[in-house]
C-alpha cells in the first residue's frame, strides 16, 4: 500500500516589502513583533535572539516549541525576509505573517508556502508528535 | 529600463533523512554541528539557542551575521528539517548542508533552493550591503 509522505511542518517564506523603515531598524520592536506573531500563530515562544547591525538592519530568530520564526531586515529598502515555520495542527503560520505585515506596515510582498515532509513517517505515527 | 529583482539571500531548505537517531537527539551535538556548519559555510556565528524535548527531539537555531541556520529533529524517524539561509557572496549554504548531512550520517533527503528577493533593490545598491 502506498503511504503518502507526511507533512511535519508548515513553512511560510515571506518577503515583506514597503515596510516602515524605522520599525524595521528597531531591534526592540522587531523582538516584540516576533513575540506577537508567535502568539497570533498560536505557537509557544521559547526564546528570542537578535542582533542590530550598523549602519542599519536587524536580524532576529524566535525559537518556538513548534519550530521557529525569523526576520532579517534591510530597513533602507523597506524589506524583510521572514520565515514562519510551525508544526502541529493548531498553529497557523499565515497568522504570524499577517501579524508581521501589519506590525511593519508592509504594503506588498510575496509568500511561498512549503510543506516540510518526512516520507518515513506515516500519518498515524505523526499524530501527537511535537518536536 | 527593466531592473531584475535582486537576490539578497540564498536559502537552502534541507529535509535530512536516514540520520543517526542518537546524534539527532543530542542537544549538545546539535549545537556543535550547527557551529561547524556555520564555519563550513564561511559564515559568522553570533549565537545559538536550543531546546531539548521529551521524550525526544531537539530544536536549535544559529543566528549568523549573514542570516541563520536552523535544525528541528525527529530522532525517532531519523529526520531533521534544516534551513541554511545566508546572505553575501562569500557564504555557501550548500556547504552547511553537506556538513550537517555528514555530521548526522544522513543517508538521503531533499534540498530545495530558494532565492530571497527584494525587487526594490538594484544590484548596484546591493553591493556591499550585509544586513
């Protein structure tokens, strides 16, 4: 019997454009926004690490119980490369992206949606597995 | 004149399979492996955050001066969802993936290669920009 590859994670690849340059350059705001995005996605935030670059730019990653959120900003172009990668049925990476778009006042951008797949896992086995 | 969208980041999406279950469940080993992968990719490691789950599984993210590496493991299936996202001409996310495949003794898997693009940036502007 053929067993379809099992999806273990939902990975949203979001290139945000037209964002507010000051906010994208504000390390504290970026960390607060990632925390809010984790809540919006119904994920559990474990920790956030970040770094502010000179003359501009912030990079930050939020570790989740359900994988991670990341944001790397180029404030001078109103741009941020965002990842929202979550596992489990409950979490919704789309909501994290929506939250971040509003927080950074993004006017446009693109989202690519990936499924992270482990063909070795049957759907039955996957039930209840949270890494 | 048409200006082609500019690539700001190289993002390798690596689903590693057939890995060593003990190593994939060893938080210290995962952190060491991410550190080694950053060096292999010629990237600058800023910090690593991680979490060990019970009964199994490790999640870890390495913040780089050139974006991030992440790894979320399901040791019971010999599987890890790995991201190697780097900016700049010098860094090579393929080398990070190769390093991690060897470190975790992965026998197979899949890599999807994404370009992270900000259409607002001209190639001329991009030169020398490291977030």
